[in-house]
């Protein structure tokens, strides 16, 4: 148990579907992150939220839309995805964005776009 | 961002010490060195971090050279559950970039 819970663990969706990934952390952290891990590629940072404010968007296509309603919850809304978006999507949290504190990761959502 | 170089793969016999090297010659003076590992089908797990001094916790030891250009993660008594990909990351929190890491396989 990492303290960061992601749901669902697996998701299969068509290119015209709309779905959302959910992340919840029980660690009292103030920063939350979305990462993408494609097969045989390094983790790619997608979005960063610090105290509920989005502080980083790493040139992510608009078909990925993050939402952070509070410091404990993070969502990734998906629409009109492409097959190349199939990947493991990882959520992480840390004490805050500016401190040198370690990241705590969830176990990810394995997304398959058909 | 500081770049890292890690061997792509290593084997270690069960019960022996696993020593994983990392070169980070462009590390900044205020950047910590973090180590994470990722076991198959799970998210990365934090192991240990350090700035200048050697560090030890319940999982591992971290040896950082005096010039801070390289470090070694030591798993003192490797078990089969330590089979994973290990990432060395010079990190300021806003520049967390994972490379391809070292795939460590523990051999029974």
C-alpha cells in the first residue's frame, strides 16, 4: 500500500469514448502529478498540481484534461484518444512541489485504446 | 537537467549484495540524488536519497562520491523480490525526469 490509489487498474476504450482516471492520496501531500509510461520508454511527466493549482503542462495534447478539485484528488479526463495513447498512466504525490521530498506513486491505470 | 548513465541490466545472486552504479557528472550543487525502483506492473517506489553524505535506511545504502559525480545504491542482501528496474535521478522536485534505469535480476 503506497498511500496513493488509482482507479481503475485497467481500462479499454474506443477512440470516440470519454473516460476519466482517478487518483486519491491519503498522505496529506500538496502536490500531485500525472505521468505516462509507454512500452520501453522512460516515464514522461504530463501535469503537475501544487496546492490545487496546475503548475506544469508538458505539451500534453488537449485530448488529456486534468482536474484537481482538492489536494487529495486528481483526475485525468480522456476524450478522442488515439491508439498510441495506450500506456500505463501513473499518479504520484509529494509533500509539495518546492521541497526536496520523494514522490509516492500509485500502481497506475493500464489504458488500451482500440 | 542533469543527465544520468546507468548500466541497462545487471544480475546478482540471491543473498549477495547488489551494487548499482550511476553516473551523474552534470549534477548541480543543490540537487539531491534519488533512487527509485519499479517492480513489474507497479508504480515506482522510493528507495533512498542523499545530497553529499552517505545514507542508509531499512531498504538500502547510498554511497555518493566526494565530487558528487556518481553514486552507488547497495542492496545488502538481495532477495528475489528485489528484481526490478532501478532509477537514479538527480532531482529537484520540478525537474523529475526518469531515464531508462538498470534492470536488476536476482538469480536464485
